[in-house]
C-alpha cells in the first residue's frame, strides 16, 4: 500500500507539489508518458511515490495538471495577440501578425508559464508522437477552440484560399513549431554552424516568414494542373 505523506511532511516541504510537477514535465518531455513511472517522478523530485499520489491521485492526473498550468495562460496570451493582430488593416501585415501571435508564445522561456515555455512544447510534441490517448483528449479539449479562432482569422485574411487548405497548412505550422523546439541542434548541424538553432528570435522570424508564404500559396485545386503538367513533362 502506498503511504500518503503526513501533514508534518507536507509542512516541511511546502514546494513539494511544484517539485513533482517540474520533475514530471521534464521526464515526460524527455522520455514520453508511457516510459515514465510514478517512482521515476518521485525520485527526480526528491519525494516518495506517496507524495505523487497524494497531490495528483494518478499519473494521468499529473499530466492533466501540467497541461492546465500551461494551456490556460498560453491560450490567453495567444488570444490577446490575435485580437491585436486582427485590428491591423493591411491584409499582408495582418496575416503576418496572426501567424506571429500563434508562434511567439511557444518560444517564451520555459520558466514563464504565461508563455507556455519551450519545455512544455517539447512535451506536447512527444505526447503527440507517442499517440497517448490521455494526452490526445487533453490537447483536443484545450486547444481546438483556439486553433479554430486562428484558422478563421487566417481565412478572413485570405478569403480566396479554401478553409480546408488553411487547416492543412496550419497543421504543418504546428509540426514545424514542434520540430523547431524539439531539435534545434539540427539547424546548427546542417548549417555547419552558420546558424544557431537555439536562437529563438531567428527561429521565430524564419518560421513566421515561411508560414506566411505557405498560407499565401495558391489553393490546391488551382495548383494541381500545373503539377500534373510538370509530372507529364518529366516522364516524357
């Protein structure tokens, strides 16, 4: 039977709950959800397994609390930036501001809950890759409303682009955002040191500009004939 911490133990360690959250977030972001045990989390936090179950009941409850801590503030910040972006009159500038409103909060320092943090974004990427059903439900419940708001705002700026195309391109944006935060060293390696993948400011600018260009690309139904002609020419 797992022992629960006593009131005296809780009093001696008032920051134990925070320590457990920080340890779990780091372990989940590094190793995934399935590979990490309650005992692993307790050991990393300098606690006993009973402290984890006392504060969060289950490992699922711990993951849910991590998402709650980050997602509320992140969604609020994105909504604030989106509201400001939608007031920009020039459509080109507005589109860039909308994309920036989505990207910037994810690159905020990992210690800043108002921005979500790079570590939490890495955790989300790992959870998505792992295909964990618990995380999938949490992500959908937490982010779908905000995602719809951004997709609608982009569609208003690019009304000639079908909404389905915008959904696909926003999906690619999320993947690029994840990858930029999870493996920044790849940029440094492939550029042979000429670019610093860990430079958040540069990463933001590169990602914003590339995404804006992607959103402005011709609709798929218009671009298809050109591609077919190109393929036919190549085969002959």
